[in-house]
């Protein structure tokens, strides 16, 4: 019998019976030689399988380790994870995200964090309701505000944040540890409750704004070349991603230009012209007409027809009530700006009537 014809799957005892049954004429010396050959081949196969298994296990372990190193910062960072859930430009209504759960809210909704009962209260004109948060160590929320709307958030420490259109705010239901921290994309007016033992930090793509208790405005839209902070009261420390920290005093404006990577600090600014939108008042102080029209478009989520270059040369002053209809706003705008308005079907054109010299 040739050992190459031995059936597969036999153990040593079965092989011995097989050989004794079918090869009774083998001598003792021949049997010993065959067993030596079988043992050699079997041991080699086992070692080969072990080598392959060890190699596969090592590769799998390497993949898991590398994957953990690469993706852990994204999966473990709640601000990165929640921010990736939604594109605010695709929304038509305000949305609240409790971890991965999405809730659609109506206009003029207020969100209140009730840390003591692990709940979120939603208040709208004439009604309110409460939602229970998941029972876990730390629950993170996100509010996304589309174009033409705004929303107010009251945090667990009673700080109030008013979010402007096309903005996202990510924050914990309750503040754990020695620091209060939120993340912002877009623009928000913040009234921060004073807590000397727990500083309050707002994270944006380019900087961190640290306070103890104060009122300030942050404008940090991802698509804008400039991100800024306007301080109304208190004291603020700006820690940019690049460069040294800057301390601000009231009535100052800090700006960071993402294209040039330069910083500026302007004093004696009129803070009302920056924060008036939270009261539906647009305060205009030597502002270009084109920029004013841009803010009207954002507030009412419309597109107006005008020559940007022409109107960008015109600067105006005054105030506009943004709570009234679009037609009323434009009518009031003609009283402080040298323009004519032509209304056609689904189209509003704004033309300068300023006399050229």
C-alpha cells in the first residue's frame, strides 16, 4: 500500500487498523518506515496550519488596532459624531437630536435642559412637553436651525443661547466635571451663567472661547472666511487653533481670517449692530447695502434680484424691524437707502436710484 492512498480524516488508531486489515503482508520494518513517513507529513501539516492561523490572527489584530487608532477620535468625540449627522442647509424646520434620535420642532421653539430629572422640555407658544433622555452617564444634544429661523436653548446651568439661522449647537444635557463645554457651527448670542469653579468653553472650527460668566456673540459659519467674537459684557479669553491667546474686554470685536490666518482686535464697536437680530431688529451702522440685503435674505429665506457690485458701493445707516413681512421690510428699506423696488411674479428686483456724479 502507498501512503498517498490513505483516506483523509483518519487518526493514528484508525490508520493502524486500516493498515492491519488491508496490508497484512507488510513486514515490521516496512510498517515502521510507513509510520515514520505518516508522522512526518502529519506534523508538517499541523505546523503549517498553526503558522497560517497565527499569521491570520496577527493580521486581524493589526487591522483592529489600526482601525481603533484611526476611528476612535471620531466615534468617541460626541461633538464630531453629532455634527456629522446633519447638514443644516438641507433642513426646512428646526431639529433636535438626542444622541441619534431626531425630533422635528416648530417655529419659536425653546429647548430647556432639566438635568435633575434627566429630561428635555420643549416650549412653544401655548404649549410645552417633556422628553426623557437615555439613562446613561452623559447624554449629548444637538440643535440644528435652518435658514429663516432661530431657536433659544437654556442649558442645565441656566445659561441662555440664541441660535441664528443656519447654525448648529452641540451640548450635554448636564455638565459633568470641572468644565462646561459646547460646540458651535454658525452664529449664536450667549448669556453665560457665572460659575467661577467651572469655566465655560465654546468650541468652533478655528478657536475656543473661554469665559466664567458673560454676554457675547460668536459668528463661526464654516463657509465664511472670517470667524468673530463680539463681547457685550464680562471678560473673554480667545484661544485660536493657531497663534497665541487673546483677552477681550467689553465692546471689542475679535476676528480671525481663515484665508490669511491673521487676527484682529477692534475696540469701541457698537455691539447693538451685531446682536440686534436676536430681538428681530437689524441695526445698520455704515453698512453696505449689499450686506443688508444678504441679512434680509437669510432672515426670510428668500433670494432677491440685485447687482451686488453696484449696491456694495452704497453704505447706509438706520434700523429695520425684521419681525414684519418681507414687503414691509423692503418698503422701510427704501426710506433709508437710495433704491427702487420692482415686484414681478415670484421675483423682487432691487435697483439703485442713486444719482451718479
